[in-house]
DNA sequence: TGTTAAGCGAGACGGTACGTCGGGTCTTAAG
DNA sequence: CTTAAGACCCGACGTACCGTCTCGCTTAACA
C-alpha cells in the first residue's frame, strides 16, 4: 500500500537499516550538532542521495530511528500487576533503562531543534514523548478508578510531569543519575502526592 | 585587576554588548541550531574577528549573555517572607517569567550541546542551572529548619527536580504552559510531598 | 586514459572553460596580485569548491589557461621557408603578438611568483618558456646545419636570450614597445651576431 | 623644507632602517607575494602604524629599500678605463653581482606589480631600471664618440636591451646563471653587434 | 622647567579573501 | 527505478592580513 509500483530496483532494506544505525551511532558518538547527512551516508556506506531520497533532514532520519526503537520496546509500556504503583515503577524503570542506553543525546538534540520547528515538535510528541506520557497517565488513571489514588486531574498531569520532567532534567543537567533508584524514589513520592483523600490525609488537602 | 597590561586600544564595551544582544535575539528568532557567528557579527555590526577574539564558539557567547542576564536577576533569588512555601512560589514565578521571556530557546540548545561537551556542561551548571537549583534547595532547607517541612534529604532534592524538571520538560515538550499557575500547582504539590513527617506519612520515608 | 573510473558525475567542461577564461580576463583587467580564487569563481559563475577541486592555487589555474593558449598557437612555432632568419622573424612576430594580446600580465606575475616556487618555476619553464625557447633554438640550429649561421653554441644560446630577454625586459619595463618592428631589429642583429665565419667577418670572432 | 615643524618627537631613524631591512629580508625569504606589512612590522619590532605612517604600501617600502641600496652602489656605475667594452663588462659584472646578492626577488615582484600600476612603474623606472640603463647607454655612447663602436642609435638601444634583457630573462626563467661569465659573453657579443660599421656590416643598418 | 605635539609599541576595531567542509541537487554507469 | 559515486553551486566555518583607530609612553623643541 505504501509502494505504488513493483517495477525497477526495489528499495534496499540493507541501506535503510545501515542509515538508521549510522545516524544513532554517530549522534551518540559526536553529538547531535555534529551529526551530518554526509557523515551518516559515509558511515552507512551509502550514496548521499540515497539518504536524501527517503528523508528530508537529519531530524527525520533520527526520528525514524527512534520510532523503530520505540516500537520494539512498546510491549513493556502496559504492565498490569494489580498494584498501580508497582506498575508505575516498572514503566519508569523500563523507560530510564532505554533512555540511558542509547537515546538521550539524540532526543535532547531533537527537542532543542523542535523549539523552532513545530512540525518536528509534534512528530516528536507523537512518536517519542506522547506515547510514554500517555502510558503513564493511563496507568495512573487506572489507579484512580481502582481507588488506589485520588482523582485530582491536575495532580495527575503534574505527576506525569514530575516523573518525566525529573528524568529529562537530570539527563540534561547531569547533576544526578537516572536509574532504578530514581524510579523507586519517584514512585514513593507519587504515593504521597496521590494518596486517596481519606481521613488520615485530610489535613494535606487543606 | 582582570587586565594585565594597560597597553593597546582597550576593548570596546559597545561591541561586547552588541554581540551579546545580537546572540540572544537571533537565537530566539531563528533557533539555536541556526545561530551563526557570522550572523551574530553582522547583526551586531561588528567584524567577525571581534567575536572570535573574545569567544571561541557561539556557545561561549550565549553563556556570557545568559550569565549577564542571570546576574541582573540574582536579587530575586532569595526572598524571605517568613512563609517558606510562599517564598518558593515567588522564586518559581520569577524563574518561569525569566525563562519564558527570553532564554528558553537558548538554554535548551545549550543543554543539548552540553551532552557532548563536559566543559560546557559544567559552565552551564555553574552559571545557569546550579544557582537557581541551589536557591530553591536553600529555601526548602530553611523550611526544614523552621519545622515547616519534613527533613528527608532525598525528598528535598527530588522536590527541586520536581519543580525545575517539570519546567524544562514543559518548555521542551510544549504540552503545557510554564506560567504562574504552574508555580501555584507545584507549590501545592510540594506542600503534600514535604509535609512535616507525622504518623500518617511515616511510610514515605521508607 | 587520464580517467580511471567511469563513475559519478563527469567533470563539467563548461565550468573548466569558464574558469580558465575568467582567470585570464581578471588577470588582465586587475593584475596578477589582485587575482583571487573567489573572484575567478564568481566571474565564472561557479562554486568556489569547483575551482579548488581541480586546481590548488591561482597559479595553477593561470598555468593551465596559458598552456591551452600555447597549444592553440603551437602550429606557428615551426615555420620553414628555407630562409632561416625569415623563419626566426616569423616566430618572433607570432610570439610578440601573442604576448601582447593577452598573456604578458599573467606570465610576468607567474614569473615573479616562481622566484620562490621551484615547482611553479619548472612548470612555467616546461609549458610556456621552454617550448618557445626550444623552437627558436631549433630554428637557429637548423640554420647552422644549412650553413646560414655560424656554429658557436654559446652564441646560439645567447642569441635566444637576446630575443626573448629583450621581449621580457621591455614588457616589464615598458620603456619600448614589443612589436613587429622589434622582431625585425632583433633578426637583423642576429644576422650580425651569427654571421657565418667567412672571410668578411673573421675579425669579429676575434 | 620637507619638514614643516620642528615640534614633537622626531622620526626614529632606527625604526626606518629596521623596517627597510626587514622588508628586504622577508621578501627574499618568503617571496614578494607573501610579503606583508604586518610581517614587516613584527620582524622590525615596530608598531604597524609606524610603517603606515611613512609608507602607503609594501611596494613603497621595497622601493625605498632598493633605492637606498642603489645609492650605495652608484659609484660603480661610471667606470672609465679608456676601453669602452672593458667598462661595459665592469658595469655588467657589478650589476649582476648586486642583483644576485639580494634584490632579484624583490625587483621581479615589483615589476610584476607595476604591470597594473603606472605610478609604481615609473618610480621603478626612475629608481632602479632607468639609472642602470642610462649608465650602460652612456658608456656605449661614449664608445661611439671615441670611434670604438658604430653609431647606430637603434642598435645602441637594442644592445642595452640585450644586456639587461638577458639578465632579467635568466633571473626569471632560471635556465642559465647570471654571473661574471655572462658579462664576458655579453661583452663579446656586443663587440660583434657594435663593431664600427665597415663594408661587411652595412646591411645591418638597413 | 614645564607644556605641547608628534612619534612610538601595542593591540582592538570593521572588513575581505583565504582554503575547508557540509548542504542539497544533479548526472553518470551499474544493478 | 534504485544504487554508489561524485561533481555541481552555495554559503558558513575559523584564520590571516588589511588599513584605521585608540591607548599610555617617550622624546624633543618651545615657552
């Protein structure tokens, strides 16, 4: 359906994969700013035009590489152990591990770039940021339904910002690690923030 | 004291200011990636070499521009109304206003760049991120001393990450505004997170 | 034969010709010292890199332009009318015309430059100076074989220096024209210098 | 008369000499094209403005340096041994030695430059080329008066071109040395060219 | 003897050309 | 009709030198 005709030489899947791999690797090695279409093509052993034929910019190449990665990890986004905060913790740990492993540099660069590129911004949102955000939001909302958490909408959104905001802030500022321990601390803090408004906690809501 | 020799034509303060202004303005107009030393020099009405003479890279120019801004705003960093959380809210509002007004783009770009430049990373930390972070941390610590807040160290650091993490996350992702309302919500959430540890909240400290 | 691989976009002959033309024209218009690769590229309507891809310096561009000119004129270098001195005169007239028409400025500049560039010096010798020199030398040598001229080797070399030395000296110093009249005077002087050592001239050889 | 007022600090003769020396030395070391006012000033241990105050261009600096040299050598230009051709030989030997020793590079460069700078051309003529030319011309003319040489004016001018043309041609082309031997050969050739006009040589005068 | 004015070394200033690198487009021959 | 190769035009890079301009400091002649 994506392909119109069956004629002529078919697109090389080898080249596609080599380009995406090269893009991610170079971005991690030399940084987003130093990433170059010429460099990607050379590293991938591919003609420059082969990159331009399929992607308009280096941002698009990175986006596709990240999307491929994200798809492979998507399964872990919807755990359901019955314990909401345990599920939250699992999701955060998976996310932190992924982000540590290979994409921090690329995504921060893309985010910087998206400051002046609304189209990139929305694609980034749709592909990388949004799904994760939604997954966590859904998990929390399920907790509210189950009565595990209070039902304050603003607090729910803020809780998501809290988790991923802290993650990005630390990735960028490097003042503290982004690891399983952080997942634990965040989960614990969420427990307090989102505790059901029962008698014991009445004084907190004020 | 900063100058060793008194000989030769002295540095032009006019040129310095014009360059810093031009850098900030162009960064906001066209984005960090599109910022160019050539562009800065032309906008400032200055020879290109005059930029290179004093700053090695566009990052350095931006850093100095941000530092100048930060110094001018430094006064607002230590309010003391007697009410810890009111002070926190004041600090956050001031920070959000500043960041909205003119530096978001630049700082996000610098942060992206600092992913592969440890030296830039630490200067960014020392100049822009750290002071604000410390200011908030100190405010919270004072609250602990006064008994307004619980004394959990991890929770304190996490609270700072919460505030500024959310700020950066929203600045980058653009999924929600960074304004006075957010300051209010964050302050309210902090109230719950850092409520003095009474019996009801003992489990949080683990 | 000169090209190894047949792949990739072939070199543009249009660009090559435009560059050589522009170089000669600018050199004549503004002088050798003012000649600039940037200027050549712009005049030729060509990217700067296209010049640098094929020639390392402006000297190399000029050399190739002169060589092309020389090749087109090569035919006139070996006249044979049966009368040696008539042939000499023809050769000199052709050379003077060429040098007047368009290359004086360029060649003098290259010669100045070649004072500190042995490689340029030898290429200049091989391409521009040498062939002309050899052509005249051969003409004179043929005259010696035919008995038209005396066979003194030193005198023969000196005669060549006489003709072309005078040409360059006048081109540089501008104290006298380099024209057909000079060709006649030189030829006449050569007749005396190189007269066969017969009875009438014995006293000249000393 | 050249100086208007006697007030203020007098010009530093030390600086003037250092600049002229530096110019000549750098020109010989790196070539005319690579000669730079900045380089001259630094080599001379002098402020750049001190060069610009007294000379408008590097050409002017070189001209003055050459003029100073020429003045010091002027004495040798008018030998009179009674034997015209011996005097010629002496003049040529002195000239060749001078030119070899230190000025070839500079003068060839200036000549190249003078192709597009009539003012420089005439100053070069007046200072460097002309005097030598005139000296030789006068020597030959004296020979004519004495009856040592034929009185053909064209031949006389051509003889001068012959001597200095050969010198420059060899200096530029480097195909043969410019030394005392050449002075001898040229003198010998002149003897033939300018032999008193007897019957055998009548046809030369046309 | 103190004032004054020009020259001095130093070095920053606004410019321009350098030679390199990457951008994005194009034109080949090979598959 | 895609691929690798690579030339094309364009323009930013960071450097060097241009010629001009301020500095603080001599260094005399004048007052």
